[in-house]
C-alpha cells in the first residue's frame, strides 16, 4: 500500500483511508496501539508494521503521543502522518468520548470502569491514572469501530496493554500485545500483567527467555497463548558493505543513556583499557537522562580524548557508526533483546555484551561476539582489548558468523508472517481488498 493511498491526518481519517478500511472488512483489519509513535528507540515497531503491510495486511495506527516528536528519518515522518493521536485533542476529547460510550453502552462501561479500578488498586500508579486509561480507551474504541478493525495489537505490557484490554471490555475487538522486558518482569503485579494475559487473545514474547518469564506470572492453562515472535530487520538492512573498520581501533555503544544499559561500567572498563596503553576510541550513541553523569565520569577518568558522546542520531548515521567500529559493545544489566545487537551483527560486526535475558539466544561467545557476566569490569576490559587488538581475519570471521546468525533469526518478513497468521486466527490480518 502506498503511503499516499491511506494517510491519516491528525484530526481524522482521509477518505482514501476510510474506504480502504471498508474494503477490508470482509477479511478483517488490524490496528496497532502504541504509547508513543514514531519513536527513534522503537524503530522495530515501524519495521513490523511495514512488513505486515508488504504481506497485504491492512494496518490502522493509533498512538497516545508522538505527533510533535523530533523526527530524524523520512520514513518516520511518513509514519507520523499516518497515525492518529489520542491525546492530541486534549482532555475535552477524552471526556466527550467517555460520555458517549457510557451513554451508548452503560453496562459495558460499568464493567470496564470496575476493571480500571481493579487494575489501579495495587498498581504502581494510583487509580486516577487508570481512569485516564479508560478515557483513552473510549477514544480508541470509537476510532477502531470507525476503521473496521477486528483486532488490536499493542507493544509493551504496561499502559498500552491496559488501554487495549479496556477497549475490549467496552465491547471493542479482541487484543494482543508484545512483551519485551525487562521492565514488565520487574513489576508484573504492579502493572496487572496476569490480568492482561488472561484476557488477551494471544501474547507475544520476543525471546524464549521472555516467554519463560511470562510463564512465571500466569497459570499453566494460559501458557499455549504465549508465542515467540522475534523483532526483525528488513532484508535491505543486512550488510553488503564489507569495508574494513576505522584505522583507529573503534568500539561503539548504541543505546539510551540510562542505568540498565551499563554505560558507567563501560567507561570504567575503558579506563582500565586505557591504563594498559591501548590505542582506541569509544563512541557512545544515544541520548538519555544519565548523559551528564556519564560525561562527568569521562572527565574524572581522563578519557576525553578516547570517548565521544554523539547524542541521538539518524538511522543512516547509526549505520555508519557501526561500520566504522571493530565491534559494538553493550554492557547491559537488564534487557529484553536489544535491537542494536542484531543490527550490528547484520552489518557483519561482532558484539561485546552480557549474559542477560535473551542475549545468549542470539550471541554465541567466541563465534559471533563476546559474552561476559553483567557488572564485571575486568572481564569487560579484557574482551574490549581482544576486539581492539584482533587481526582483520579474526574480525572478518566473527563478523560473518554474526551475520549468519542475524539472518537466520531476525528476518522481519519471516517474523511478520508469524504475526499475520496469529492475527488471522483472531479475525484480523486479512489482506486488503
């Protein structure tokens, strides 16, 4: 489907989009509900949606926020134009929609209201937040009914999953959601994860490890509805560029500057490597709340000439930084399965990372990269040194192994086909007519 054929304005749906939705009613239309979209950190959602559309699935996009976000890529600008935003109309839109839904279906509204209160009773956020989710669900319900969507899918098990669950309680379509971790696993009771899984048509886990964690928080009878679907990359992302790495040995870390990504530990390991007299450059790509703290540590360790912080960058720049590097390094303390690992591996670069969550399912130590215990500074410094001093032949061999692993496990078209089949079983995911 061409972008111009089905563009949603921020104020409503254009005629062409509405007609497309009507044409697909016989086979079902899928909606995606996302907290913020597009988002530079969530490019995997865009890839997933676009892969489904290449396979003929008619996808209707709804997000809470993101209409005014800073956009770095043209493809994200196109996605922004095709997305409807719940919060763009302010509190007035929410209250009016809630009143309409309550008057139209008072019994269902009462049931959904009781569910929202239940979700907020022992939650990390108090009940008023969950009443706000109910209001968001009322707006979403009206848009879903207008669009003809027969199933709605959310990403992440927090408030986005709660909104689509409340939509279903209000009489809307069936729902599913994808769990990534690690935050969902840190607080399953406080986000009502069990209730969301029980009511969902199915639940997607991005790794086997992720599925095992969901098994912990729901009864055995619900285990069959938990499916593994990996995040993926487009075929054109997989590297044909076999250029050598930069002349100055360079490592790159890509990720939000936050506590779970372990950048402070990485700086400490870089200080150890520098003390050993190694010549290298470490580039940290990404923005986040810990930037000032990381910069201060760089200064304290005297690494200003060896460490560069770029801030957020475009997809093209990200790709270039990976290709310049001998390896990507990610010293995470907690994860689901980082997209940057498979991106680096797809570009034939080995990775340095930790034995955390689903990462060992992708990275094989000594073959496609190096794995170390999370929090181990000396171990991290040692494998960084290995990558810095490795000869070209070893890097090439590890890079080819990384590439083969990424291709085998993370083709977005193959993974989207799994989703399409699941959506079809729900009455959604039909090919647009």
